[in-house]
C-alpha cells in the first residue's frame, strides 16, 4: 500500500512539474507569434491607409485646381465686361445730366413763342433760329456718343421706356397707346438714360357704357 501511494504521489508530482512548463512554452509560443502577426497586419493596414490618403489628396488637389481655374476665368470675364461697359457707358451720368440743356432750350423756345410782347418783334424768328442751331449741334454731339431720343408717339405703352403721367380719353385709339409726350426720353446705346414722360390713351367711359 505504501508503495502504491508513493507511485501515485510520484505521478502527480511529475504532472504538476510538467504542466506549468507546458503552459509557459505555449504562452511563449503565443507571445512570439502574436506580436509578429499584429505587426504584419498593422503594416498592411498602414499601407492601405497611405494609398487611400494619397488618392484622396490627389483628388482634393485636382478639385481645388479646377475651382481656382474656374474662379480665374470668371474674374477675367467680369473684368472684360466692366472694361467694355466703362468704355461704352463711361459718360452715362454726364450724358444724363446734360439732357437738362436740351430741356432748357426747348423751354426757352416755347417761352419766346408764347410771349405776347415778343410776337411783333421782327428779330424773334432770328433768335429762335439761333437757338435751334445750338439745339441741333447739341443733339448731333449726343448722337455721336450713342445718345438718342425715344420715339414714343403712337407706340404701345412700355414701362421699360415710358412713364405714364396722365390718361387721355380717346375713342378712336385703343387703350394703352402713347398719345402725348410731356418730356422726351433718351437711350444711351442699349441702356435707358431717361424714360419718356407721356400721356396714355384710355377708353371713353360714356361710349363703353352705351355699348
């Protein structure tokens, strides 16, 4: 019996001695393999990240370059447009203010013609003719610079070129036709310099009620 117990204890002691050793070896093997595998996986992931990052950077740089080129082209077009407008309409404000000269000349002629004290004056026609010559010269200068009067009489009323000051009943003309010019309007090339102040026809209310 004692011998059997000794044998059993011997076997147990051997198993106890071997087990930690085996565990250490297995652990060491796992420790040796795991970091290596992790390093390889990490390096592969880093390479993939680098490749993706490079492609993204190239794509972003390309988009940025396109935006810069588009902005430069837009700026060039704006500059060309502003340069053209400055050349064509540089005297726009000056021309608008100069229209007062023509208005005053027209008022002066009307005033002379309506003045009872000047009607018997032999020199009245000479004075008016002289003023008309000045007016024609001024209009000629305006035309050379692209400024011309708007032809509005018997035209359909257009709010882009006309400003209605009053309505005139007229049964012979359809409604919305310019029948009176109170003040001349002017264009400077394709741009409105001053709208025409006009009287516009409207239907005769009495005639329309009878119908």
